[in-house]
C-alpha cells in the first residue's frame, strides 16, 4: 500500500496538497478501494442497510439550476401523496423488512409543519421500532424541532457544495450556502442523526471545491454522507453540461470511508443510473447503504431530478429481491436492522 493511502487510513486525514494529488489521478484508485472496503468491514462487516425511500411530493418552491423538479420546469407532472398513501408505503415496506423510512420531497409549501408532524406522528405510532428520516430541505430551527418532537430522528440535507461562490452558481440568489450550513448545524443541535453530502462533477466545480467539501464534512461530522454524480436534466439551465464521472465518485467514496470510518455511506440511485453496476461498485468502495424506492409505481417516474433515473415498474417486493441478489453478488448482504451509525462508533 502506498504511503499516502496508509496515512489516510491511519490518520483519517491528508493535507490539501495530498488530497489534490489523490483526486486528480487514478494511480491510487485500486488500493484506495481495497483500503476503503477493509475499513467498512472492520466497522460493519458485510452488512448493507436498506432504507425505504418514499418520494411523497415533486412540487418545489425552489428553482435550483440543476434540478428537474425546480419550480420553473413547466414540463414536470406534479403530484403529492396523501397521508394515507404514505402510510400504505410504510406498511408495505415494513412487511418487506424495512426498519427505516425516508420521506423525501421538494420544498412543498402544501406540507405545512402541522401536516409533516401529523404524518411523522402517525408513522411513529404504527412503527415505534423504525427510524424516520426526513429529507425536505431548508426549514427553520423551530420547524426542525417540531418534526423531531413528533418522532423524526434522522434528517438528510445535502450541502451540495461547501464553497459559497460555487453554491451561488448552482442556485438562485435567495438560496445561500450560509443558510444551508446553519440548517445542518441546527439539526445537529436539536439531536437528529444528520446526513449531508455533495454533487460530484457539477458545473463549474474544481478540485479545490471538492477539497472544501471534504473539510466541511470533517467540521460537521455527520452520521451519513450522501454523494453522487451530477446528472443533467433536459428541462434545466444545465441541460447541456456533461455528467459527473463514475471514477471520481468512487474515488471520493473511498476517501470518505477512510476519513469517516463509522459513517453511513449510501451507494446512490444516481450511481446505478450512470452505470449498470454502479451501486455494486459503490458497495465495493466503502458504501454500506442502499435506498430502494417504496413510492407507488404511478409516481416513480414523476420524481425525476435528473434524466434517465432508474424507475422500474417492479413491485417493491420484486425490487428488493433483485437488489438483495445484486448486493450478494457484490460480496455483501442486505440486513433489515435500523443501522444507526452511532451504535457502531467506538468510544
């Protein structure tokens, strides 16, 4: 093993110059993959945790330049799930073994704090042994606290990029990195298990931006880190920009596993979209979470953040069976435990 990979594994850190070298060459990719896999096995064995993803609304008040459900996209076919439909998704997922439900949606004003709390409280009442994750964007401290008190215990909010100037080139002026940062630290202060993360290969991104992302994650110390490639959408201002590169996403997964040995690290749907074995490659490079879709078949193709998103017509049961087979073929096993990151952290 090279001296740089040994140092990263032992110290869980490198200098900016060393990170730049590691990010800009493929020379270290295989030993980085092997080291990342070894570290994930030290902390999680071959376990891969499944989270039941429920994409409950594709309405969004924001106009992020890269996103297919941005408010300016008049071609998007909008939908909202009712509380009863969300609970039906949970019922089906629970029967399949899911013990974490992820409610994800655009920033939809229809879902007031009262409605979100009512939905969360209903899920918590029916499934007290399950983790409830929200991924519904930027809210006030009071809103986050109300969801937490209603029963939500995890929150996913990708920071997208930790460079404020770069952030402003991906978002309209009313959205700022400073507020995104505040939201993430508010969530930690309240007591959530927090997930952050960033796009790889987004327009105008540099190696220095990626290093800033890695430094921000060291400061935040989240429980989960979700990264994935930038994938363009035909109805956005970035429709003609090239997609992110698989090899760079995998490289960053390996780096993140070595920098954060106990973190929960998803092999994302975007990885599977850009390469037929993308999720398996992610699992082999330190990832240990997958998020099958529990949303009704009728809406899956409507939650289109980027073009060509994986959206099969399979029933959830068949989808989980297929995913389990893929995970097993990669050398791991799907488990139904909640998989709280903190329970694995060494004192």
